[in-house]
C-alpha cells in the first residue's frame, strides 16, 4: 500500500520552500506520494480553516506541517475531526510541538514509509462563549483558551468557577486555561507550571494578577471551568477578549462568560523517535 503524505507549509516561511520541494521529490523517490495542501493567506477573522484539507486522501498516513508551533497547532485542529496524524517539522524558533528539525526530515520520511512510528494522542479543550444566556461562539483548542483584557490598558475582573464552585475573583490581565500540550506555551511564559503531556488535567493561571496571593490551580480534565467577566468600576469601560489557541479574539463585556470542558476530539501526533519529554524541554530551552 502506497504511503500518502500531506504537506502543509507556513506561507510566511519562504526560506523553507526549496527544502520542501526536495522533500517532496524524496517522498516520490522512496515510493510514496505527497499531497501539497493549499494554505490561504487570510483565513478570516478567527483564522479558522486556513488550510484546505479537501484534497487530502482519506487514507493518508500523516500530514507533515512545516513551520513553528502556530502552524502545527492550526494543522492539528483542522485534522483532528478526520483523525489524520500530524508530524511537526520545525521551521520556527523553538517548536515545542515539532517532532523533528528540518535536518532530520529525510530520516523521518524513511521511518514513515517503513512504518517505524507510533501515534501519541493529545486531548483538546472545548470552549463556548456565552452572551445573555446564548452560545455565540464555540470551538476547540489544542493549547489554551485565554480570557484577557482588550484594547484598553486596564485590568479586568473575572470570577473563575470549577464545577460550579467559585475559585477566586481575580483582578489582573486575565486567565489562561491550558492543556498539558499548551503548558509550554503562553502558560509557561506567564509563570505557570509545566504539565506532563499524558496528565489528564487542566491548568488555570492568572495573568499578571494584582494580588500577592493569586496562584495557579491544576484541576481534573473532567472538570467544567467557567470564566465570568465582571464589572470593575461602572464609570470605566470594561472590555475583554476570549482567544482560542492565540487566534484573534471574541469581544467580551461584563456579564459574558466562557465555559470550558474537555473536547470530545483528540489530536493524533505521529512520533518516530523515542520521545523523552524532559530531554526535549532541555534541548528547546537552550535555543531560547
């Protein structure tokens, strides 16, 4: 059976085009086939469905996503419903989600064609934006869902509930709700804990809280987390945004809320090496 490999390349990473062309030739030379997927320059206000996966064979072995973590996340979100594994190839700076660096890609192609790989599944978040009791937006996120202050350089007030129990009223720049996959992203930069990839938990982290006693919380992935946007001072305009995996945000006002649970979909990542999480962390940190 012929190995069929999808190819997604970050359109802004022009330096990788020549390399990708050589890799496509190599795939064919090894007896496989490649299917270059179109990437739209502008995928809309929320940057969703920016990749056209309609031309991808349903029996594709995997999709190689060339770029940084953002490219890999977008590819993973779009491929999750059809269950095609993602193989991240780092063309970015750090690339926590990338399985291989560009110089390792030919060995990676060999492993894929020979079947020397395994699949690692990562869970996602499902978030609903609720205004006046109605769901106005719903989407999944592989890394995180963030409720943060909007265009005004003012702190926002939020109340976080875990399974209906109030956690704390938080005044600051916002809240990050992260998966283990996303714990090495914005969560890490904001001072949150690194979570092992196979842990069945969410991380909840205040962003720049105006308090000495505000700390992050780790809760079960079976929990329901609700973030309410509250009034600060009624004399001041209050505006926040909800962002899913760093996409352009949905505007929130006091009284609006975001409900977050574990998504039904999982993202399969193709692993071709004996992946050791902390070895990867140490290597990536040296590049920062």
